[in-house]
C-alpha cells in the first residue's frame, strides 16, 4: 500500500511516500529553521506562509523521487494535531484536496504517534508492545505502546517540554535557534559538575516530569552572573543542564518499564538526538536488560515518512477522516 504523507506542524514542510508503513520511497523536507533563527524562535504566521509556498513543490518532488505517479497513491496521511494551528491547517487542507482529487482515503495522524512510528522505518523487526519516550519541542511523554494504535500515556511533563527548555536555555546562552543541537555540541566540551541545578518531583505522580523550575533556575543563574559581571562557564552549564534534563527523563522511563513489565524501550522526537540522553538511555537499558531502539538522527526530527508509517497502521485499524477533518493545536495522543 502506497501512502503519500504530509507533515507541517511546526517549521518543517515534509512530504513522503511510504510503502506498507515500513519502506520509505521518498522523504522530501524543507526546513524553515534558518528563517525563524532570525527571530530566536518559530514565528507562527511566517511558518504557515512558508508551508503554503513549499507544500505543492515538495509533493511533486516526493512523487518524482519515489518514481511513482499520482495514480499510484493508495491513501493520503496527514498530521492533524498537535502543532501550530495555522501550520497544521496548511497540511490538512492540502492533504484533503489531494485525497479528494485522487479519490483515495484520507488518514489523520497524531504527530507524536508519528514520531514513535519513525522507529518502524529504521528497525524492521520492531513491533509493539514497547515503552516509548517521546521527547520533542512540544511534548515530553512516556507512553505505553500496547499496539500500533493503542497507546496510554503513563508519564508526562506538567509544564514545558524538554525541547522547548533546550531552546530557551540556548537562547539565554546566545546560541542559535533551534538550540538543542548547539547545546549538545557545547555540553560535549565539558565534564560539567560545576552548577547545581534542581530536579523535580511531582507528588502522587512520580512518573510525571517538570522542566519549568529547571529552566527558571538556569535563566536566573545566567542573569545573576551577567549582573555581577561574572564569567559563566557556558560549556559546563550546558553539560549540567543536559544532565538535569536526562535525570528527569531516563530514571522515570526505566521505572515505567519496571512497573509495566515492558522490556523494549523506544526513543522518539527531536530531543532523542541528544548525545548525553542517548548514552544515558543506553547505559540504563544495559543495566536493566532492556532492548533499546534509538532512531537514527534523520528520524528524530520532524519528517513526512514517520506520518506515512503511522498512517499505514491507522489505516489498518480502520481510521479514516471525512472531508470536514479539522486541524488541532492540542490533542492527547490517545484522544479520538
Ligand atoms: O521533534 P522535533 O523536530 O519537533 C517537534 O515535534 O517538536 O523536535 C524539535 C526539538 C527542538 O526543541 C530542538 O532544539 C530539539 O528538538 N533538539 C535537540 C537536539 N536536536 C534537536 N535537543 C537536544 N539535543 C539535540 N541534539
């Protein structure tokens, strides 16, 4: 089954062709990051306009790279939630018109489900059930993936997402947007151990996380140093900050594995590209005898192929959208 898939929830316009949920025939992506970097973060209105400009050309490119024609497409999949509402709306509107024009089914895909499904593209042997740590610019979740479309959130951030936190701290340290990768590179230049940063605990929900206290602590630390004219060790701070983020994520994921009895752990989302978090997950899984799947870097960030992968399994489960499909800025990943 050939699925033409669209992703436009943030600042990447992406169109892909995926066969049977596992084989990527093409994966065309146009990132707007350089443009948003001028403003230190994503400007929603610019993102929407850039998606409008890019999406038709990328669709032609994806079909050409896959070596197929429009009539070979069996279904269209699209991210319909969550994301920047104007940006998601562009993908949804375009996908609707393509599916309608071709007379093929339209499949709505939750963005985070897509991130998790990126692993199916990289690891042919991977099948649910497993536990997923989904960490991106807008979400930080521990998810029990019982089946391809049957998932339960068992831990979530109560405030900011991990990626958002990386981006904010990078900004106060004067690093470019998006800040995750530059922070990653900076952290590798130091062994850290210089700055004491808070860890969170959510009473009565110990698998839930919180990043806003950590974010505020680092921002205050930087501002105080600036006011006093003290020199900051930015590399050590990046390292200690990343360690604190990893301490929020990795022990809770392993505890979730203990409680659910899952022995397969899957990482997903942009923050899953982080060197220290990947190493910590590897070590923790080794110690606990769990099998770990870390997506290749190209499948950590937003892409269309992951939507094609999840779209296939949503289709198999009978999921179809009507022509009145809407876009949603927020939506739980197990919400219908
Ligand atoms: O999954 P993604 O591409 O988009 C969303 O769905 O949100 O995630 C983007 C986030 C950004 O916050 C970016 O700074 C972060 O992932 N990121 C990283 C790294 N690479 C990207 N965070 C930490 N370390 C990285 N190497």
